[in-house]
C-alpha cells in the first residue's frame, strides 16, 4: 500500500512536470474559435468570468499552423535568427572550447591552476556583472546590433569547457602514452583519441550550451537594437493573446528542436550533468 | 625556461579559447573592478564612495534581499525534493528511468514557451483563478502580489528538478553495494541505513550540487523579465532587474560597484567549493 502510494505520488509529480508540453500541443491544434472561447476573459478585460481549458482540442485542426507558417514572414525571420545564434555558438565551442578543455585536462603547465580558477569564476558570474564592460568591448569592435554580439561571447563562454574537462580527465594516460610511442603527434592524439573517447561529453556540453542560447534573453535585450535581429525568446512574448493560436504554434515550433535533441541525446545529457559535479 | 613554457602543447589547445575569453570575459571583468573605484562622469578616483552609495541605495537593498531570500528558499527546497525523488528512483530503477526522463524534460522547454503558459495560467482572469473560483475560494492577482515570489520558486524547481535528480543519482551510484549489504546483515532498518550510510556518503557532493543550484538560480530572471518586464511586483524585484535598470539609466557608478560586491560574494562561494572539492580527492 505504501509502495503504491509513493509510486502514485512520484508519477503524479512527473505528470505535472511534463503537463506544460501537453498543454501547448493541445492548444496549438485548437480551432481559433475554440481558443477564443477558452481565453476570452484574459484577452478582453470587459468580459466576465475566467479562462478555462480542455485537455484535448474538440476538433483538432492545423489552422493555426497554416497561419504561422504561411502568413507570418516575421516568424521565419526570428526563428532563423535563433538558429543562427545557436549554430554560431555551438560551432565556436567546437572550435575553441573543446581543444581548451583538452589542454586543461591532459597537460601540466605553469599557471594551470590559476587559469582554470579564472575559467570557473567566469562561468559562475551572472551576465549582469560584466554586461557594461562587455557592451563597451563589443562597441569597440563594432559588433553591437549584429548577431555576432551574441554569438562571439557565447562561443567563448566557459561552462562547456568545465563540463568537458571532467570527461577528458577520465581518459587513461596509458592510451596517450602508447599513441606517443607509436609516433603520434599531440594533435593526432587529440583528434584520434580525445574526440572519439570524449564524444559523450562533447555532445552533452554542446547540448547544454544549445539550450542556454536557444533561451537567450539578456544579451539580445542589451546588445541588439533592431527588432529584425531578435531571437524567438524576445519575439514570442510580444504576440498578444488575441492571437493565442499563433503564439501557441510559435511556442510549439520553438519547442520541437529542443525536444528532438533532448530525446536523441538524453543519455549523453545525463552523463554531462553528472560530469559537472563528479570529479574523476 | 620561458621558451619551454610556450612550447608546451597545452598552449596550442588553450590559446585560441583563452584569447576569446580574455576579450569577451576576463578583460571586461577586470574593467568592472577598475571602474568601480572611479566616477563614470569625470573619471576621477572615488575610493570607496561608489560602494557606499550602492550599499545605502534602497533599490539595491530590496534587490539583494529578494535575491537572497529566493536562494535561501528555493535551493534547500530543490536539494531536498530532488534527493527524495532520486532515492526513490534509485530503488525502483525500472520505472524510475522512465520517470527520470519526465523530470528532465522541462530543461528542454524553451523559456518563451514557459512564458506563454504563465500568461494563461496566472492572469487575473486566468486558468488558476478559474479553478479557485469554482472551488469557492477567493481569487488572487498572482503576478501583482507576494504570490509572484511563490510562482518563481515553483517554476525554478520545476525546471531544475531533473538536473538535480540526475546529480544525486550519480552520487547514489557511487556508494558501494557492499556497505548496504553489510548493514542489512546487521539488521539495520531502512531509516537507519538512509541516515547512517546514504546521507553521509552523499555529503561530499552536496556542496557542488548546491553551487550548481546557485548558478541556475540566476536564470529564473528570464521568465520573470519576459512576463513582468522591468518593474515587476516588489517581491520579485531581483538583482538582475536592478542592474538592467541601472544600465538603462546610465547609473554606471552604482552598476560597477554593485557588480564588484556581487562577484566578491560569488568568488567566496566558489573558493569554498574548490576547497570542498579538493578535500575529496
């Protein structure tokens, strides 16, 4: 009995936790009239009563999807901006972050401890601490009001280096030694041993970074003036609830890439989370 | 000696990253420290004046109080809930694995989608008030009262529960089975096993898990900002709002001094983390 109760409680908790996804999906397939009926009290303050909701749409329809995909060129623009931002950040992390983690994890050198400490501190700082000075640097480099102002700092943020460091540490030194004896250069070792053996970590670190920048709010708010450059996160709250169908569909479309990646990389992600806490 | 340092292959791997980190993070960070001691307008040395101004600023006090209270409430709550669920999942690994995925899922739900949900749920005439009305209890202006703070705590826990469950599970799996078996042989009850074996063995992880919870606690600002804008209800006016508003008002003296104070606090915390971490090795 007690066992059943605890299972019920935990399963109920899990349901509550994932309910928002069901909510958004159901809403996105509702007919505009049905949505209007549900949400009228929120949309028009004059109306009495409260909003309500149903678990599933009465008559599922693709109307809202058609509207967003066919009649909203602006949505494509913002979606594309978000894609460009995360693609740039992830590519940059591959180019700079992955080798840096390898350097920290596999070699001894002077100042290593100090440098790594600096990386950790910079990882912990909330964006607001360096916002002003980063703004000035970006202005100096004439990068303000372009997507590069988001991409470049993201490409160098130090959290992925920290996660990857723990993965690269776990590779046994003996493998590297035998490769060296066979005459492999340090770069060959990195490409032939480090990258294949650290694959899980690389995927996890990049996925965490992807989620971070798919949700970016503060940086575009400060660094981008032109609305054409906005990412999804800033655009979506601007759609008024009178067009609830559109905002629901836009939310679902924002959700789809992260869900696909989440289910593809779930196991890697778990190991990445663990790596951020467990010292090898 | 110097030449040898630069010949070390580590530098070839590190240098590109370190250059970028310097340009976009480290130099700006040092610059914040420098600016905190000078006036933004004339550039003359101010000593500790900027800090005094900030510390006596009512908005700063409010924001620090709220941010601190938020962390004090939600971090212990998150750690406790995630530990309880992790222990349960660890004991029921079959169904547990399935549920674990469910708990992790909110990590991947974009902020923008969450915000839409908030607007429908917590509006004065929204879904939540609708339910309350049907039950006959009074309704409430969620986002304009102290309830906003509670909503914030709940959504932080909702988003981070899975992450921390996975962290605790990693800790649990590192405790050797033999210890449990030995304890069971000696006839120890589940309770005793939990408090005498599980908990003490998890303790080394507690600190880093707490620090990761802290790191993630700064991110709730996104939802708050997108729902409530620059000036939300007083109970959820956070450090981040204050900094954004100072930035817009060009109150750069206060901003840099505040940033320095905040980062000194954080560095102290990280320092403790590193110590706790090294003691383990």
